[in-house]
């Protein structure tokens, strides 16, 4: 049986980060992407999973369904792939405490700002409107708060004088796509060796 670390991706949108992660780990000997789940039927991320032959699923929210119940159903689907880590790549739902506990808080996210600045939705828009000269992205662990978990790594980039919002976002997303898989790789392998070292 393979001893690779198994990561499950959750994504709601275009999926440029999901794609970058699937590409990065495609031939890895140590980490594999085992599935991709989405709460949006039309999410581009689902198409990208097909391209990389990664099993994928869409989970719709039922009418009047509680967040807890949605996440319980999601846990059941994810557990079919037995993941060690959950990686959020533009996943636009807050995870419930039950979900976080089930996966022992082994959940990673990327946020498009230098946290703690500009948490929440539309962080690029927030940073652009505030005209901050140094922007960036943050890879962090997920906890119960909104983008409040422990910071793993950050990468900054400048707002250039003639940047439109779209230039700024495009440059940021390109940096995210390079940075996120590298940070996941390094962090997970470090965690693995420190757990082994403790035994
Ligand atoms: C990224 O900016 C990410 O930081 C944020 O949502 C966006 C997702 O983009 N959480 P994509 O779907 O990965 O292209």
C-alpha cells in the first residue's frame, strides 16, 4: 500500500489553485491528491479534476439544511478517500467545528491578503481600495474564525502605480498558484517528519 500523504481539495470557484496543486503533486512520491469536492455544480475546479483524473464530487446544499448537517455529509464523502489533510482552494463556505475536529484541524487554506489584514471575502478588492503598497497572500491553518488560523507562510507583492484592479488580482493569483503548492509540500513533509521523530 502507498505510504503517500493523502490530500483532499475543496474548491468553489475557477480552480486555478486546485489545478496548480494537482499539477504540482501529479508525480510526487510523497503526497497525492486523492479527491476534489465542490459545493458549486459549475465550479471550474471540477473540470480541472477531470483533466488530472482526480475523483471529484459536487455536494449541493439541501433546502433549509443546517451547516452542521451539510458538513456531516461532506465528511462522509471525503472519508471514502481517507485523506490525511484537507486543502481549501477558494472554498467559499465556513467549516463547522465538527468538521474541523473530525479532521483534527489538519486543514489548510490560502487567503489573498497579508493576514491579519483584509480577512473575509473580496480581499484583493479590499486591499486595492485601501491602496496598500505591499499586498500578498497567506497560507494558514483553518480554525473556527474567519481567516484567523495559525499562519504557515506569506508572500508579498507590490501594488504597481498603474495597476487596475484586474492587473493586481491577476498578478496576485499567479503568485498564489506558484506559492501554495510549494508551501503545502514543505509544511506537510515537515509535519510528517516531526511526527515520526516523536515516535
Ligand atoms: C484565491 O484568490 C484564493 O486565495 C481565495 O479564493 C481564490 C480562489 O481562486 N481563497 P481559484 O478558484 O483558485 O482560481
